[in-house]
């Protein structure tokens, strides 16, 4: 027997987690700047155990909001 939650629309979405160092590479900034963006609330970061992780799609969305230099 398979149980499905009431109102379930299928399997839960998968998340692609990345490290602050990978986010820094994607955004072209330093890891320190990534932590500042997280601390100021401009970029969402998530504590998973002892580590801070970011969602790749949120980093990409942030990159898309930044003006070109």
C-alpha cells in the first residue's frame, strides 16, 4: 500500500544546494561578501547542521537582479 498526503501534487521538489564558495564563484564576489549578503537578508542562506548552504535557483535569481557593470 502506498500512502500519499491529502492534496499532494506528486513528489516533493528537489533542491540543488550549493556552498557559499560556489555561490561566490557564480556571482563573481568573495565568500566574505556572500556571508554579508546573507547577514543583511539580501540573499537567503540556510543552516543545515553546522554548514550554511544556498539554493542554486535563488543565487541565479539574485544574479539576474544585479545591474551589469
